[in-house]
C-alpha cells in the first residue's frame, strides 16, 4: 500500500510540474504571437482605411502638418493599446498589470536605493569631519586653558542638531574611558554645560529599547543619577539587552555597594550577565561587597552568583551561612555550595557533607567526593571505603579512591590492603590499582 501511495504521489507531483512547464512555455509563446499579429492587423486596417478614404487635400501650411503627425500617431497608438487591453483575455490583462506594476516597483526601488546611498555617503563624510573637529576641540578644551572658552563656543555652535550632538557625546564617552581625576570632571562639566544631559535623559525615558540602552550607557559614563529610578525598573525588562545595560549602569553609578540592585531582580541572572558583572568589578577596581547578603534571595540565579563570588574572592567569613544552603530545595544551589566548600578549603563542612551524601543525586554525590579529595582528612577514610563498597558507578569509585589517596600514608596503606586482599574479589580493586599508578593519575 505504501508503494502505491508513493507512486500516486509522484504522479501528482509530475502532473503539477507539467502544468507549470506548459504555463511557462505557452504563455510567452502566446504573448509573442499576439504582439506579432497586432502590427500586421493594424497595418491591414490602416491600408483599408486609406483605400476607402478620399484623397487628402494638399495643405499649404507644412509646419502645421508636421506638428499634427506626432499627435495623431500617439493618439492612435494609445487608442490601439486601450482597445487591445479591453479585448484581451483576463489572464493576459492580469499579465499586463503585473508587468507594469513590476516595472514601476523596480524603478521606485532603484530611486530609493540611489537616494539612500547618497544620504549614507553624505553622513559618512559628515561623521568623519565631525570626529576630527570634535577631537581637536576637546583637546583644546582639556589641555589648552587659553583656548578653553573658544572651544566651548565652537562645540556649542557645531552641535546644533541631534545628529551632531550624538557624535559629540560619543566622542566624550570614548575620551572619558581613559581619563581620571580632574580631566574626567572637566568632561562632565562640558557635558552639562552644553545641555547634553537632556539628550541622554530623553533617550533613557524613550519607548524604544535601543534608545534606552544608549541613554543608560551615557548617563553611567557621566555619573548622572537623574534616571536611576527608570534604570532600576528596567532590571526586570523582558529585553535581555536592556536588563544587561541597566545592571552595568547601576554598577557604575553605585558608591558603596555596586551590586545593591541584585536585591530587586526578579528575572534570572544569565551566566553571561554574571560574567559581565564580575569583570566590571575587577576592571574598575570597585569595592567588593559581602556576597552572603544575597543567600536569602528568592531568585535562585542570584544565590548561585553570590556563591560563585564568595568562592572567587575567598570570603571564608560566609562559610556558616553556606552551611545553611546545604538544606536548600534546589539541587543546583546545593551543588554550588558543596563546590564552594572545596574552593575555600572549609574543613568544618566535611561532617555535614558526609551526613547528606546518601540522599543526594548523582552530580551532588560526585561533587561531595571531589570536595573530600580537595580537603583530605584521614578521619573519613572509613566513610570513603564505604562509598567504594556501596557504589557501583565507576566515577564515584574513582573519586572516592582519589580522596583516600590524598590523605597520604594512611589512605594509601588502606588502598594497598584493599587491592591485595584475596578473601573477596571486588571490582574496585582494578580501580585502586589504576589510581595508585602514577603513570595514569
């Protein structure tokens, strides 16, 4: 049955392609025939009219005759086209309309493209000119005190429209990135003096998201806090780019706690956002807050980010608060907390990790054993040996064996005894042999 259906389907497809092929071949042939027949028909009609018509009278005004001929030719041609269009079949009339519409559209598009190309070229030349002009004026303003007033007047005169003002703002931001102290304050004074703050505020409160992004960035670079409420509301925007720019702006606009805004975030904090916030803290040498203050956040991604930062900045003072997170409902949060204990070498966490091991999912069990390997303690050799006996997963057995080996002599001695034991063969004896082989591990 399937083969019969496939054959029928192939036949239907072939029939469709055949119809399309006939349309593509017969329609142009018909159009060619039509246009080929019409001149002859019109010429026959003209000859008949000439045969039946009286002999033309000779006019003495030859110039008037020459002026009348083109008009009569155009009128006759237009009349013929209209008659032909009226008498043509519907399909041919539709083709005429489509051809005329296509030609008109192509011409319109060509005109628009040419005009737009010319506009872009003019803007590019203007941009190049303004960049050079503004750079020179900004240098005069910053480093030539006797030329400062004149530079302010010149820049105010050049920045007479939004386009020119935006170029000036961009130049000032690019320049302020590498400036500190008094020079950076001078840039901010110029920004306020020329009224550019209003331009940035207008963009920050715009209904268009890309303008919001520009406005947030400009206000953050110039340390203007007039739109902080708007920026704070954008932390939970549905647009990821707006959220990210709002976070960056609030980090730059903060004095004491650059991550204070995390208390107000409801949307998940993506990994790339976490990386960006961390890089900002390092690059701008900002004050590092105590990240344990966010362990109680209802936003799981914020808790994970706080744990990662505790690990990065080795904030061992948060260890007791991390212990409470071992009872968190999220497996991911517990996994991150276990990993942090290993990073900060918090030995007091080992009893709690031993207690919770049996009730954890596979990934958390593996992370617990990795933590025991990073914080070796011979008091837990029996626990690690029980893991070797109970677990059948090879990776868990390997990590338990490594944790025992890291306790040095006590652990290695126990592993050797287990490996050489002949009373009962265990599958982990091969694993012990490979772990103890220095050529492999």
